[in-house]
């Protein structure tokens, strides 16, 4: 039986309007209903090896039941199988040209056509990659997003940014391609490792910092109840189970408020001509950390350090009052997210890694111009500094290195 969504948020753009359904029930009955919803399409479910292993029984049932559902009534033989499953190794390294090509070859071999649909089941890596495959396959086919990590539920799945990494930097090749719908099912969080759950909070805190002081207050007031996922220690749920509203009440509110922030920013500036850049707060440094750690530090943790250090830079550049920086530091630390750089990360290397960010447009055509990094400055908790409508300020290398050293001194004194 298909359940009604607990909440539906619409993302309305000039070119497209689509729903973000938020459910407290399991996603498997939702998936099973898709062949009926799209009777003329085949469904290509793309996920990573970790999810394919954790949910192998559910996937087996899904593929089997859907096949029966699509029996030809006259011949009683299976019609075109509605589902195909395609998997790839989990992790950031799969957001690559090579894995994209592998997925495309599998789609061609399975004779995927223009009216078929990709279902991206997974975290931000699956969403970015499968979404980008959908964006370019036969010049663009439909896809549906079913995020399974907190990072993806609150951020990555929303807003139509799809893409892959290159040796030259993160997310440097990609496209804006919006899904038909986003299905968020909380029970997926039951199997999510705690470190990935916490990582999702970095994006939620980022949303509060850039736009919503009320959400920030909710985080600080109820931090104890958010430390552990409401689904923690629950076994994976069967297709017909759901978590009760009371078990997830506050968390669900936090999640949907965070989604609403992202949705409003995307609606305001879908193609990131300026305002949407504010969503990159914490990410100039965050991406640099991910690159330098060869993606061993996960996205959420890297963004957490990025938020703290970019708040520090905002303070040092006199945009952000000191007490706001201290408050942000405490919240991120109290959420058990990292607030300092790993010892292996040195300021000059970090600066160089950050210059590979997309936000660093060149001012002149000259290739000899030294690259400077740009980041989104905070003005106060809940609001960014507009910087004449660019939402970006530059930081010279010498200033950065000095700020990095001072930050280390300050955090040494305050981290315990
Ligand atoms: N497109 C955007 O707007 C946007 C925004 C934010 C982040 N991102 C991208 O998202 C990526 C990070 O996403 P992520 O943090 O979800 O990482 P991820 O997709 O790598 O998932 C993290 C790990 O959790 C596992 N996993 C996923 N769901 C699970 C579940 N329910 N149970 C158990 N294990 C599960 C995955 O297999 C993986 O090993 C980065 O590449 C980042 O650049 C994109």
C-alpha cells in the first residue's frame, strides 16, 4: 500500500515544477509503485555497491515483484521487464568520467531509450553521477531521485546540480538537470553510518547560517536530541513499515526546514548566476580538504571544517562579529563534527587546492595572473555579506596563511 507523504515541498522553476515528497515510511513500496506510475517506461535503478549489499533482499523482491506486475495479460508472459539494476563502487572516486562511461555502456547494452527513466537511489555521489548520466544520455532523459544519506536528503538531491569530479577539481564537469520528483524516505537513515549522519548536519548548519536564524536556534536548543539519528539502531525496515511521527517529529521539522531553505535559494537563482552562490558557504575550504585528503574525509566533515574556517575568515575580514564566530564554532563542535584541520593539511597546499574551485573566475585573460580563492562571507548568523551582489570575496594567499596559523592557535586553546 502506498502511503501519503508526510510533507510535500514543490520546487517551481520557469522551466519545470516538481515535488519533493518527504515520507516517514520505507521507500520500497514507493519504488514498487513506479512501474504503474510510468507504464510506458523502463526503469533503470542506479545505486552503489554498499546500498546494493545492504538492501539486497529488498532489491531482489522489487525486481521480482515488478516483473510479475508487468505480465502481459494476453500471453501471461513478462512484458518488457520494467526494472534494470545498475551498480557501481561506492565513494567519491566513482564521480568520474570512467564510471559515467561504464554506466552509459550498461544503459546502451540494456537498450535504454529516450522515454525510459533513471532512478538514482543513494547518497550525493549516486545522485550527482546518475543525474549527470540522465542529463546527457541521448541529450537528456528523465530521472527520479531517492536520496538515502542525510547530505543528499537535505542538500545534494535538491536543485538539479549534477556532475562529476576531474583531476583538475571537484564537480568541474556537469549540468543542471532536474529530476521528475524527489522521494525522501526517512527509514533509509536506519542503516546510515553515524559519521555520515553527522556529516548531513554540516549542510543543515550551513543552511541555517546563510539564511535562517530560527533554524539555527532550533539546532542550538535541541542539539542533544539531534546527536543521534532518530532511526539509530533500528533494523532496516520492511516495505510496509514506517517510523512514527513522534519518533522523528523534531528531526523531521529540522530536515524539512533545511530543505525549504535550499528550495527557496534555488528558486531565486536556478542557474547560480549570483545569489545561489550562498549555498557554497563552507565549500571553498570544504572541497579543498576533500581533495587534499584524497576524499578520505567525507563531504559533510570537510564542509563542517570549511564552515568553521570560512566563519573565521569572515571574522578576520571584519564581516562577522567575534561572538558569532565563537557561537558557530561551539555549535559545530557540540554536534561532534570536526572543527580543526587534520595535521597533514598545511595552509599553502590547502590554498592551492582551493584555487581549483569553480567560483574562482579569472579577472583577466592572462594565464600568468596568480589565482586567488573566493569564498562566501558571513555577516552574522543567519545571513551572508552580499559583496555588491556577488556574494563572494577574494582572499590573497599571504592573508590566508596568516589567518590559518591564527586559527590553529585559537582552536588549540578552545577545542576542549
Ligand atoms: N549536487 C549538489 O547540489 C550537491 C550538494 C551537496 C553535496 N553534493 C555531493 O554529494 C556528495 C556527498 O554525498 P554523500 O555525503 O551522500 O556521500 P556518498 O553518496 O558517498 O554516501 C556516503 C556513504 O554512505 C553510503 N550510504 C548511502 N546511503 C546509505 C544508507 N542509507 N545506509 C548505509 N550506507 C549508505 C554510501 O554507499 C557511501 O559509502 C559529494 O560528491 C558532494 O560533492 C552535491
